[in-house]
């Protein structure tokens, strides 16, 4: 049997070992709508009783025209042992109205699309159109089979095989299932990891209390999806998860980027007229419309903080709040290793600082299980972007990841210990052993109490970094224009920073001069 309609993007043809299936009638582009179809009958899903389902199906079939009835009974029936033929056809062919929908439908055409474990198209119920849409999410060559994914979860080979046999009564003969076992094992390991990450991202409490780890899990999941060639609904869902993590923490900049990526990837799968895409459009325009915005201001940014002009790797490091891969030590001219001030282990960004009331084992350790002491030295570096003196000194600062925060002076002199001439926007503050502090006004910053743990260096953050860079270090010693830097390098406090040990902790360091 073969039906060909010239204006259609597909023909329905016999396919070896699969019965009928969809074959691309021409090259189909990524994001192109292959089909939009109303259901022949609607069927309630598992939530209602078997008798109710049976009655509802019989009513639906009875209401069909003669032609429609013929189409219905022509559909494949893999469950000939069911109580009625109608029920067998419904079990074989129903497509859900959404991933968690309690209903589905039987379609004259779409019910002919076969399954593949690495499918090339997405089926979606469009609530506005009241139709099922099929979109290609990657380029499909003329003559290639158009496939969708029948299962809810993406699992390894044996779990998939079992689920397809149980639920649909067929042994999948798709490309992924036909891979040689050693290659399949590699793919299985990735799929298992994707599933593990998916479950852990879905844990709401972790998203709130361990936001950074949850965000890193989303990034890992997306990287694995890319490696596996999975461009299905997992992609927009992951970007939406990242959006929720960012907006929960008041991070409008990242939330906007994630919302934008969620809407772009979803539009490929569902078309621009999808109600979900429209909702994502609104959130990308104004991320603060999301109900959890303002729950925390830990990562607070505005949409103006989206960095521009960064190469894509640098942008990704910013977006996913990843550590940069800078080695922790360089060589000095004399051969003494000294700290690279860009390294995250000794010079963490604000987000990576320990939280005051949490016990962060990256920074603290215990010998007896009761009392904890620092396990290493760390120093926070950030550039001054605002200075305010009202009751106490407040410095607004920006760290190397462009994260803005504030340091409030709770020293005896409330900040007056610093001479006004040493305070300037563009200078860098160095604070040893700081922690993130939640202030009463719900903002998070640094509460600075011990005057000998903070120093303002008369240099921009960028120039300070350059100074710890081998080439610039050489220049700093040899070239004329670097005189000021040379002077700075003679400051014993800066040299102390450059020589901060990476590991181990004997005694706390202090700055010798303010
Ligand atoms: C919804 S129907 C799809 C259309 C069907 N091939 C037909 O002839 O009407 C589902 C049935 O198609 C077959 N099928 C779908 N995907 C398959 C696959 N990857 N490998 C083998 N058979 C498949 C199975 O018989 C399954 O029960």
C-alpha cells in the first residue's frame, strides 16, 4: 500500500519489519511543520476506569462518519487479545495530548508514524489549534523515515526494549537499538547519566538550597544531550529548569538568556504558534514575570549585566557560572611559583564563597568532628563600583564574573579606618576568608568585621589579573609604562596574595597595612 499526496511533506509507505510508516517526500528542514491534524476520536487515559475508557471509545467510534470509521478500523492493531477490536486499536495508536496529559487521541495519519529511540521529529498537542503537530527537529533527507519517540523516559537499551515490548508489543529495530554492543554500552552510560541528572534537577529542594550544583547539572545534561544527538523536548525543558534556578535567585541576566534559549528550542519542536512558546516569549521579554522571582536575591543581576563581546566559551563560563579553567599557579621570573589571581580555588568568585551559616567542606575541616577550621586560604577580589558612607562604609563591588555585591563595614570604626584617598571606584578590594552573609534587608553580601582582613589595592581588577600573568609580569618589571605596577608588586601584602598556598592551612594570614 502507498498513498502519496503531492502537497504533503511525507508519503505513507510499507517499511520493512515495521508495517506502514512516514517517509519524507522531500528534504525537510529543522523546525519545519510536517503535519497538523485533529483527532479522529479522543480517548481518556489511565486515570479513569477500564469500563469508562471502553464506553468513551465506543461512543467516539459510533459518532464517526462511514469513511472515518473505515480509517479507524484500518489502523494497526497490536493487541488482538484485548476485549474489543476498538480497544486494541486505541492501545496501539493513541498519541498523548501533552507529556503529562490525562487524554490522548487517535489520528488517521499521525498514528502511522513509527517510533525510533533517536527520533527526528516531535509530536505535540497544540491546545490553541486543538490539533497534534509534528515538527522535524533536525534536517530530514528525502526518503528518510520520519519518526517520533513513543516512551515517556529516555532509558538505556534494555529498559527501553522492555518498555516497548510491554507497552507497544514490538522489538525496536531502530538505528540506536541496532548498534554493536560496545557502542551501545557507551550510549547507555550517557543515557543513564542523563536520567540521573534529570531526576536530580527535578528535586525542588536541591534547586533552592543547592542552586549552583543544580545549574551545573542542567549544563551537564545539555552537554550529554548534544553528544547523544538528542534535540528533543529535553533541551527546552532543561533550559527552562535553568531559567527557574536563575530567576529564583534574582538573576535576571541569566534568566533572560535561558528563557530565550528555551523559547527558541521549543519553537523548533512546536512552532511559533505553540501556547508554551508564547509563554516563554513573555518570560524572555520580562523574566521578572515568573512567580518565583524575588524569592532570593543571592545572584541578583539585571538584564543589562548580560556580557557582550565575549567569545562563546567565555560567555558559557559566565552563563553556567562555571569555574574558569585557569591553572592555579604560574612561574615568576625567578622560578618561584606564585598564585594566578584568576584561579577559582584560591580566589573564588562571590557565588563560590562559603555561606556563613552553612558548613562548606570545600573551605572548612574538622579534626574532632565538633570544631571546624579553614582547610585552606582563600581571598575574594572585586572591583569597587560604588562607595557610600552612611552610618557605616558600604562598598559596591563587582567580581571577575561580573557579579555585583556589597561589602558592609562592621569594624570598630565602621570603615573610617580606611583613608578616603585610598578609596576610589576602579580600585580592587581584596578580602581574606570572607563568607556570604544574608543581611536583614534580604540582600546577600559580605559583612566585614576584622580590619586586617581587607585591603584596597590601587589597581583595577583586570590590571591586577594581568599583573599575575607571566608575560605581563615580565613587562611589569621591564617596561617603562609599568612603573606603577612595579611599585605595587613591591607591596608585601600583594606578594602575600601571590604566594597564597593552594592547599593546607597553618595560621591565618593578615594584611600588614590598610
Ligand atoms: C502507532 S503504530 C505505527 C504505524 C504502524 N507501523 C502501522 O503499520 O500502522 C505502532 C506500531 O508500529 C510498529 N512499530 C513502530 N515503531 C517501530 C519500530 N521502531 N520497530 C518496529 N516496529 C515498530 C509496531 O508494530 C507498533 O505496534
